[in-house]
């Protein structure tokens, strides 16, 4: 399997190269040249780590041996504190909640970052190299990344977070770590300001030529691929015979929901991906009418979704443009320079074939938390609640709906 950049189809790379680089020099994002197919019927009865192997191996077989990948995955998921790793909760009427909070920091990001930490260490040992990992966070990524990379020799980790805009629990998860390879930095500004600093570093070729630096933001392909696993997993947990499934995905940087798209391309029978934003609704406006317009960032009850520039959306646009990297570069440059771009109708229609989109206010979040607590005795956090508000709308559908928690 070779990888290309969304902005340059010619420069082909291996899995090892793209994981270590994080992002290509041309400003695009790495994507696999083709989508490997993995058929669900062959996967029943597997443990989570074994399923992860079947999904991930086709993407990295040129860089990691069969045995080494199995070892990494066994070690990754044995740390999770639920026997099912990611349990699927049946609340009746074809509605399910996929619980993704059994990793060490309770963020769903542990499912990918605990893998990435071990993968990095493995690849660095193989090359005898050292690396500095940099990343921006609105809370969850930083805590999860720090836990995944602390104690890893050959790695220094630098995490930028917006000062006074993360929860107190997460501030402590990030700033009370004693390991000397962990460096947490508070930035006056919001998440996008942190992200801009990271992006600037990756545009500075002279600086990059002197240092060995990589990123853990969800632009790193290895994270996306690890997230594909639980889409397959939840399909396999549904006890009845089903031939289609829907997913509801609370969305910020478009990483998690894009992993759903990858699952669909690999052969998982997904009917629709329902992406949900909070009041920072640029993705909802983009999918519903093509309006990619950056507005001021709102601080909401779901801070991990307080994002205006969703990095991974570039990967989806690339796909919906039939991999036309020139057209994609034009759109992205215009969007970044002017803060807006109106997508053509044919592109919007293509996006709508795959995605439905929604935006949920803070007031609705509170209502839905109360409703689930009263009606199902289910206590949801505000990010989960954005998805549950869409789940609640879908009574007695023909196909199951799974909302990611
Ligand atoms: C990161 C995060 C999101 C957003 O996920 P993306 O992959 O950035 O779209 C949503 N909810 C929670 C709890 C998160 O930590």
C-alpha cells in the first residue's frame, strides 16, 4: 500500500514515512492510494485486538511484520478497562450507543492514540531515531496523547492548549504529569490559534529540515485507521442479522466521522453517516448548502467540538472531487485566504449521498441529557448528547442507528 498527498498524486510514500511525517510538505494530507476491502462476514467472533489487526494490517504490511503488529495491538487494547473494549449498548427500537470511553484518559481518542504511541516507538526503534511530537488540543487530544507518549524513550511530546478553555480535569491530566519527556504549553487564544501554530511549523521547510518532528493531531493517518476498527466492531456486536447500519458521530476536526467513511469504502455496509456539530456549525452548513464560511468560535458545553477549521474535511473533499488534487488546492487556498468558499452544487450533492448533518445548541444538549437520564437511565456527557439528540429523532427505522459516545 502506497500513500499520496491530497495536493500531489505523484509523490508516493510508505506507511512508515507518512506516520513519521504526519503531514506532507505541500500542505495537503496523506491518503491511501486505494481502499483495501475487508469483508465483515469473515470477522465474526474476533476479539477487539484481532479485529483491529484485520483492519489495520492491509494499510501497513510494507512497514510492519504480521507478528509485530499483532504484538502492538495486543498491548494497546489490553490496557482498556472493559471486557468488550468498546461495548455497544442496546436502548431498544433499533437504537444503539457505542461507548468509547474505556481507555486510560476516558476520551475516545485513547482508542487511536494508545496505538499511535506504541507504533511510533516501534518505528523509531527500527530506525534508531528520535522525534519530537507536537500537537494542539481543545482538551481530549492533549490528555490522551500525553498518556500515550509519556515514558516512551526516543520521543519528546509538546502539547499546546488554549489557556482557560479546557476543563479543569483535563488541565490537570495535562499539567501534572511528571515524566520529563512531556511539555505542556498554554496558549492565549482558542483551539484554532493553537492549530495554526502547529500548521505554521509544518509549512516552515527550513526549520523542518533541521529537526525531526511529527504530529498526533487527527491529521495523522494512523489515527484514522485505528478508528475504523470500532465501526466494524459495533456492526459485529449487533445481535440480529442486519444488512445496513447508520452511524451518528459528534464531530469537530472530522477525524472520527471520516474513519466511518473509510469503513464504508472498505466494505462495511453503512447506509448514512450522520455528523453532528455543536453551535460551531461550519460542517453542517458545508454539507447542507456548500457554505464553507468561517465564523467566530463559540465556547460551548462540548469544547472538543469547538472547531471552525476541520482539518480532515480536506480528505473528504479530495474524495468527493474524485481525487482532483488541483481543484482541491484551489478550493483550500481560497478558503484559507478568504475564510470562505461556496462549494458547487454537484460537490454538495456528492457529500449528501454519504452524510446527513445536524447542529445542536447548548440548550438542546441540556434537554437531551435530562431526557436520556429520565427515559433510559443513561447519563451522557455533552459531546455524546449532541449525537443522542439525533438518535432520539430516529424511532423504528428499518436499519439500526449507532450513536458514538
Ligand atoms: C475529539 C472529540 C470530538 C471530535 O472528534 P473529531 O475526530 O475531531 O471530529 C468529539 N467528541 C469528543 C468527546 C472528542 O474528544
